[in-house]
């Protein structure tokens, strides 16, 4: 009986970890797609790729996961650039990739 209980707890923890990872990947996909759209570049492969995960402290001091994702984009359709973003939970903490052009001012 205790073995079954332990197995159920481990399974629940694994499901929670997997579910949080999927939610972070969906958030990273949304951020990458929106950044490419705002910068006027083409978002390639229609996906992001998880390239790292580590334990970190959140703003409230609790332990949580920091996940790093990469995505590809093209400026002119003939090149391939790499973008990178880091999420702590659902919050974006680092981004490198396409940026929207600065607005021009009229005189």
C-alpha cells in the first residue's frame, strides 16, 4: 500500500512538471511570434525549442524553474537568425532576437 501511494505522488509530480513545461513553451511561442510580427520579420518553423532548464529563486524567494527557449527567424527570407528567450514561470526575464524598428518623428 505505501508503495502505491508513493508511486501516485511521483506520478502527480511528474504530471505537474510536464504541464508547467508545456505552459512555458506555449508562452515562449507566443512571445517569439509576437516579437517577429512586431519587428516585421518571418518567424521560421512555427515553434520554439527548449534548450535549458534550471532551478532559480522567484521574486517572492521561492524555488521555481527558469526555462530557456530558442526560435529562428528570417529578416529577408534568405537568412536564418536565432532568437533566445528566458522565462521564470510565465514571466519573461530575458529576450534576444528581432526588435521593432524605432518610430520615426516628423518635423
